[in-house]
C-alpha cells in the first residue's frame, strides 16, 4: 500500500488544504516534514473553516499527526494555534500530536532578525513571512540551534547559549540592537517547555513502527517546489527543501517510504513575495484571476501576484520532485475567459528554452512563449465528473498534461470536498 506525499508544484498556495484534508481523512498518520508556521492551510470541515500554519492537517479530524524533525518549530506560535483550535472545539493531545524532539526551535530573536534584515535589504528584499524561518534554519545548519529535546535539559544549555549569543550578538550590534538577554530567554524557555514537552518524542520510531504495520502515512508538504532552497527561484525562496524527497529525511523514514507523490498545481499561477514570475499579468486579466480566485495570503494577508499557467515551471517541478500525478485546482477561476493561455517555453536573448534557467538575472529576463486556446463560457464550479466539464476545459487539461509530461490524478472544482473529479486515487496505488 502506497504512502502519499502531497507537495505544492508552484510557489505555494495551490489549494493543498482541501486535498490534504481529503487524504488525511483516509490516512492513519499525517506528517509535516519541512517549513514552519510560514505555511497557511485552510480546511473547511463540516461547514467550519480552520486555518492551520504549523499543525498537520490531520489534527482537525483527530488523525494522529506528527511534526517531523525537518520542521522549525516556534513553540509560542504552536501554543496559540493549539489554543485557537481549542476555541473551535478541537482538542490537541499527546495522542493526536507528536513532535520530533530533534526539531530546531524558532526563538524570538529569529523573528526580529528576519524583519530587521528584510527592512535593511532594499531592492534585495526576499519578501519573507517574517516568521523567523530563515534565521532558525541558519542556526540549525550552523549547529547552534536550541532543539525541542533541549527544553528537557535547560540546566545544560550554557554551551549552546554561548554559541548562539557569540553569533547573534555580533549581528544584533550591527543592527543597533542590544545583546540577547540570556536570563530572560532561559525564563521564557522554561515557561514554554511545560507546554511543549508532553508532545515531544523520537517520532521516527512511531513512524517506522506504523510503516512496519502497513499503516497509511500522509506526508504533508508546505510551500511549493519553486520555493525550494535548491530547486526554486533562488534567492527568492524559503529556507527548506520543499521537494518530495525531503519527506523521508524530514521525518526519519527511508526514501522508499514515500510512495505516490501528488503535486498540487493551480490551473493558473500565483506568487506572494518578491522574485521572478514569467507569466505574471499586470493587467485586468491578472486582476480578474486574483478577484475570482480570492488570491490573498492565508498567513500574511498579502495580495498574491497572478498569471497564466506556466507549463515549463510545473514540468520542472514534476521532474525534480518525482511527481506521480498532479491535482489541478481552481479550474473554475478560468471560467468565462474568451481565451486562455499556457506558457510552453521561454525566449531568452534570441534563444528558445524548454527549462527555467538557474541564474536570477536569466530567470527575470525570460519571456514566455504562449499557446493560446479558446476559453469556455459554461461554469465548471462544482463539477464531479468529466461529463460535467465543457469540452474546451477538458482540452485545456489534456494540453496541460502533455506539456508538463505528468498525468492529472484529480481535478478540484470548488473548496467543497465532493467537488472533485478523481482520475487516480493516490492511496490505491
Ligand atoms: P519565508 O519562508 O518566510 O522565509 O519566506 C520566503 C519566501 O517564501 C517568501 O517569498 C514567502 O512569501 C514565501 N512563502 C513562505 N511560505 C509560504 C507559503 O506557505 N505559501 C506561499 N509562499 C510562501
């Protein structure tokens, strides 16, 4: 029986929430393996809307949920998310939530540094979520992070604090900020430890045991492949690997544990934050996509940039992430256009490219080559079978499949769970 990894195939915000929720309702365990509370997943369950940032989506339905070692964990953000959910009638317990005790923590000065650096970067600004994600991953790789397991050994924290303050105090001085207040930090950590520790354990053991028993595991990716630190539009990326390969390393299972890779892609393209975006539309078509698609960020409320579907980028995402099948979302946003376009290649200084170049200047300079197709006037909203789709919409999906060289496994036609055309069930593989 296949486990399933769900990842974004564009720049995040592809509408993962609904699909993850549907798969989570059939999984025995749901695991987050990278990122942190920069993610924003919206689930609509039983008419109620839940907004999750850090917690795995299984938590809403009570499916055992795991925050894997690859996640950077802001314990205060975790506490407020748990409290918010509790206000909506969802109780999070150590039975429903387990946190890898090797997760690196996001600390208050990481958030400060994220903001200070963004404000000082002028045109070089990344447009981060200012949640401290990048600085926390830097400390993890720099071997000075405080991890969840350290919360149980606060009396042995001094060498780690020496490493942290040696690095951060110099940085903070450069920004005119006072040194880290070690005593205040220790007090804050001691306070939050009481909340976090009941959930903390070596989760790789639970996951390996679940796998040995043939339990279904759902790996829930955050952000999207184009924001991957290696394969994305560097430097305008997040600080983790968002590709499906990370599901194994970020949770403590071997690579063979990741079975079906479901890539989520919108029927058009959006992006929040800075960075290149070849098919971006600064005109009334872009406005219309944004309005019809309600393209505002879940976490920061920022307006998303919108453009036509870019098949070159999704083909590349499918290749580097080993995507088995695509879930195409928000098809109904394209209803009513006289013409729809798909980017099938790029032009760069007189040359034609069938891939996205690596250098930021080239990425910004490519011009999309479009294929134009007749649009459809009928509504696709709520369609549950191919028979309910207009012929032109089917033609559009078939052309997308050809260009990205990857089959469409499902099509989502509204935020409602039932409004889905299922071609291939990822768990049935
Ligand atoms: P960071 O992850 O906060 O460091 O932000 C780096 C880049 O990733 C920025 O362009 C953010 O807008 C983008 N980003 C981070 N998380 C998400 C997400 O969940 N959806 C979409 N974009 C995101």
